[in-house]
C-alpha cells in the first residue's frame, strides 16, 4: 500500500511512541527523513537514530526517544504544518521562533532541510515542514 505523506507518518509514529513512553520506534528510511532526524538529534529532541536493514530489502530508521529524569516527555508536540493539500511558505523575515525559542521549526529551503534557527542565521525562507516542541 502506498503512503500519501511519509513525513506525517513518521511524525505520527514518534508522537504515538512518546505517548506510551517507548524506548525506540522504527520508521521507513528516506533521505528527507534522515535530514529531519539529524535536526532532531542536533536540537536534543531524540537520543540517537540508526539505519537498520530488514530481510525484505526495506531499510528502516530506528529512532531512540529521549525522556527527562522523571520520565517526562521531551517531545510534547510534533506536527506537520505544510501538507500536500496546503503548502505553507515563509519568507526570510517571516521565520519566527517556535514557542518563544523552546521549539523548532523544520524548513525545506534551497540549501536543504534546516531548522528555523539556521534559517534566521542564513536569512533565507522556505516551506515550513513541521514544528517540534
């Protein structure tokens, strides 16, 4: 069965795994997901991720989720903003902080997939893929 929006699927799997406090979650691999996972690791929302191979030639990413010292969630909200039915684009001066700088926005730009902090630093805009807080 084909998937309409694989990024939304990844966000939903991570959101559901955090809700039941799973240690890790597996998602199908792609280059876009790899870029998003790199941002999540750099910003401290996940512990680690690694690429694993299964028997049937499908590659997966195993995402190791991060929790606080009292098992509180680090990822409270992870949402897809720009969808296939409605694309959301932001100009360089419209890239704002997410929840006062606590969260991050993930943007697809001409230089690749980067966080909102890097967008403001490079003074470029792009498509807002999702937000994480």
